[in-house]
C-alpha cells in the first residue's frame, strides 16, 4: 500500500499553482537595449532574431512599449562610431555623448523606468578590450579611474544604477567612492561580480563591434580579467569582494550554463542577484525554434523560470519583451 503519493499535488493546474515554489513576473526582467547614432534608424541584428540597434528616438518608443508591458528596467549599450574610439575611453564620459543623451531621453519620457547603463570601455576602445592597454597589458587601476568617471557621467545624465561589466579588480570601490564624492548617494551599483570568459557572447560582440581586435601586440581574448569557466569557488571570492566594496546587486554571467554558480551565490549572500541570459543562449533558442526543434514560447518561459528557481531575483534577457507578452496573456 502506498500512502505517500507525490502526484496528489500535480493533479491539475490549480493544484500545481498552489504549491509552486517560484513564479516568473515581468517585474523580474531587464531588457538589454542597443543604441546607435542617427534619427529614425533601426538595424536588425542577424544573429539575434527580433533584436535591433535603434537611434535614440526609436529607442524611447521601444522603452515606452516595454514599460506598458510591465518591463520596467533597461540595460543600455552603445554602438560607438569608429572615429570616437581610442585607448582612453574618454568618449564614455562625454556629457553630450550617445549614452548620456540616451539616458536623458528615456528618463524624460518615462521617469519611472529604471535605467542601468553598461560601464565598460570595450565599445569605446580601438582594441575592443574592457580596459586601457599599455605595453600589451590591460591596466587595472588606470581603467578603474576611467570607469569611475564614466559612472559619474551616467549618474549626472540620470541613471538609476550603473552596471560595471569589466571585471577589473577594485572597480566597485572606485566607482562607489566617485559617486559618493559627487553626491550621487542614491545611485546603485550592479556589479558583474562573476563574469566568465565565455564563448556565448559572440552575437553581442558583433552587435556592437566590440570583440578584441586581432593584433599580435595585445591579448587576443579577455581571459586575463574575466573568469575561467572551469572555476566555481573563485566566483564566491569575487562576489564577496564586490559586496565588501559596496555593490548593491550582484550579477552572474552567462546564465543557463552557470546555474550552479547562481545557486551557490544565492546560498552565500543576501543581496539581490541578477543573472544574464546572454546573446549566445538567446541565439541558440531562436535557431532551434526556427528549425522546429522546440516550442519557442514554452522554451522561453521555462528557461527564464529556471533562473528564478536557481535563486536569481532579476533576469537580463533579450527575450524580456517576448516573455512579457506571453505572461500578460
């Protein structure tokens, strides 16, 4: 005789919903946005179906639609013109730069939208690296100074949270001190604390033309500052340091192949955790769906729910708009 039957709690959707351990909401989503120069311009990104680079005016229009769907946070990336790139990143803190004007335009149109600009030098670098290069090496401390100036510039434009994605040592502290010294006590820091040197970033880098350049005199990849994908204990070390330095939110990147890291960090800290459902993950799902190998809608909701189950509080995903439409139905 069987007295304990787990299937009793699975008999129908009402029962399954009653005992469900986690749920997905549009409140959990952050939509990455690609911005380009110009007016009334939109360019499709071939490796990420449904994702576009847009000029500021069309970006604002898209953000209004996202907000109406319940997606209340965006993560901004700029497609920087080649003539503005150098080895200092100085365009990143230009008060009249593309990023700064984009932040102002979104905040003016949708004051309650949470704006999280990316803080890293690779879109502004002639080398495609996240840091300043000297004698073939990425300089840590000089890069931190640039990132701090960049963060203050974003705060001046109206950013709610700055999101350093570079993986330099000590940059959270440098940014926090710069924000405090400039009076931006309420601007948060979302730190990419455990960002791995991953092969899943390819479509993103093509969208911004931010991949490391093929130059024998500079590192050919980002493995000297981004984490080794073989390691997990190292992630906790990175997270603890960023928490001590003043991070408000901790990011794990990539997402689906790193759910074990999300779960470990969730057990170790009480701060909010973000996870990035990166471009390669999105592109794989879309390619499979287009070939009829899986159900697009079901796979999106299932994969995003898995992030919540692992312990993430917020999800950066290119599927945010699509998922919001599905959830609103």
